[in-house]
């Protein structure tokens, strides 16, 4: 599956990270705000994550081969998981630095200029995050979604930091700056943990969402001939690719050719309902006891079928 259409948004993310690092670093330099320092650190993580995503997409685009018969898309989960870990490290680093500044405060200066630069950097990140999220959801790319969520977390971080600097300007209470940075750091850690959890689910072949499983079942039933049924439905996802496999139980007197034709019709109905779905169907006689694997069906939470064959 080609990933060329995903490279543009990732390149945009890399460019945005470079620009915002420069902007936020400048803002920190002129103000001395630990909140703006944490914001600049987050943009540095954004750059590392975007570069990781870029190279992961290039690897995921490789076609299936003898060593990777199901393709290379699972590297997307590794990439988003690594991004989650980087986010957690950045969040912990932010909180630790804020605690240090809370214990050993330093004076702030030029807050008006720093705030304006921070707002401009947030605008850049917001625009790029929207591009990544829309494109990622449209094409089912967890890499783009992860990068978009990361940037949106950065936007909210910046909004919080700038709001805190506004309070410092209004009240003159400078310890609000490190307190807010600690809160922001903990929020960053939570965002990273969510990405790690989602990536772990993908690497562990987590089933497709219940709604998609219901779509699959709804597409199979109308295409079945009289007396046929199905069970042992198993689903998973690898990057943008979705997989479904199940047992198709048909009249045992059908010829191999006729049973194959039924399976082909069912597969066509599934692909029409969920474009791009890769389907594997195991045909079995409905009237054979061996076709009703009760323990396996029980493990998958499905009805065990008739008590006797037929």
C-alpha cells in the first residue's frame, strides 16, 4: 500500500517543529520563563517524533515479501509508541525543571514579547496539527494521528503557559509560572501514556473496533446462501491495513467449485462494505461435528452452534 500521500503532512510537521523550536527558544531567552522553556522542549520532542514518523512511513510502504508476508505496516505502532515515550520523557523533564525553578526562583522579563512569540508558535502548531489529524483519520494512519495529537497537546501546553504568563503580568506573582509548568508537564505525561497504550494494542493484534466488527457481520449475512452460516470471526489491524478471517459453513454436498464461488461472493460483499479489508475465509461443511469447535468458539465469545451436526 502506497504511503506517498502521507509524506507531505509529515514533512510539514518536521518544518513546523524546526520553526517553533526557534520561536519558543527565542521566547524563553528573552523572558527566562520556565513555562516557555517547557514549551520549547516539547517542540524539540516534536522534531524527533516527526523524523521518526517520516522514516517509519518509508519502511511501512515497502511491499510484502517472503520475510514479511503481511507487509511492514506494524512499524507504525512502534513509531507512535516511541513518540509516546518521548512525550512522557519531555513531560517529566518539564515538571522536574519547574520544581527546580519553584525552589530556586529567577526573575522574569519581557513577558509581553515572549507571550506574542509563543502565541505565533501556537498558531503554526495548530494549523499543522489539523492537517495531520484530518489526513490521518481519512487514511487510517496511526502515525499521522499520533503526530497530530502530539502537536495538539503542544498547542494546549502553549495556551496554558501563555495564560500563566498573562496571570504573572496581571498579578506580579512569579511562582505561578513554575506551578503552571508542573501542571503542563503532568498533562504531557498523560498524553504520552495514551499513545503508548494505543500502540501496545496495535502490536498485540487488538481486534477492530466493535462498530467495524458489526459492519463485517452485517455484510456477511445477506450474502450467505440458504443453510449457510459463519463463525470464528477474528480481526486485527496493521497500520492502515485491516484483516478479517472467519469460517464459512456451507452445505457439505457442495462441490469445491460451488463452495469457492460462495466464498468469493461473501468476500466481495465485505470489501464493498469496508474498502481495503483483507479477507481470509476457511470453508467447512455445516453438517460436520468437527466444524463446530466449541472450545475455540467459547474462547472467542461466540455461540457454540447446534448440539448435534446439521
